[in-house]
């Protein structure tokens, strides 16, 4: 999902800030996932916060 779409959805719901994360907890499954989240947070630093979940293995 594009960051701008996340912002649109937040605006529609009247939410000021949101936490975003990937649904992948193993970076080797989708190495770009973490960068996608980081870029979204760079684009909207006042609106989006990143959350990371890393599988221990």
C-alpha cells in the first residue's frame, strides 16, 4: 500500500497518527518490506510511525 493511501485512510477516519508495519517478520522473505515502511515514515514523519517485528530465528 502506498504511503499516501495510508494518509488518506487516516484522514477519512479522523486519525492524526498511525503505526505501520510489514506483515513479514523475516527480512529474507521480502527484503524491501522494511525499506518500504522506512520510506513511508520519511515521507510523513508527523503522521506515520514504524513498528518492527523480527522473528528470533
